[in-house]
C-alpha cells in the first residue's frame, strides 16, 4: 500500500459523505475507496490521466467518474464537510518550510529602495 492511500480511520470519516452508499438510489459505489485513492495518487504525482497505474482501473473510467463527481458538486460537499472539523496533524509553518529570498531578508547593507520621483524632483 502506498503512503498516499487513505488509512482505515480516514476512510471511515469520508465514506459516508460519498455517493454510492447502499441507501442511495442507482448503482452502488463498491470501489469508492479505490477511486478516491486513484484521485489522491493523481493529485500527489501531478500526473496525466493516461499515466494512472492499472491497479486503479482504466484511466478512462476514473476520469469519467471524476468529471461526474465534479459536475455534481461531490468534491465541494466533501471538502466543506471536512473543513468543519479540520485535522491539524500536518500543519506546521516555520523557516525550514517558508524561505524568504535574500533580497527580502535585509541581508548585507539592509533594505535598498530606489528614490521616488517626488524626492528626486525636489
């Protein structure tokens, strides 16, 4: 299992929010977890649809389902409901993550601004 697939705890949190439950009319989403894992793989790797590994199914089917869910607003509803109870496990910002360009850090000689037009005219 790759590190980008959902854990059982994460899946339990998301499962009820997705279409295809037994209580929903129409076809059931037996492979919803595999589908969501495929989308996470695509997002993590910034890959083209054709590069989707065969273990996730045919890329054409995954793409069609992604489009259906997008047009139906499934992803928006999922993100909105997860945003109500955020998981801050991986939220950390410090100087090792957010670097500032040396020009903005006041290095060697401080900040140098060009003279403004008004000051130059005076």
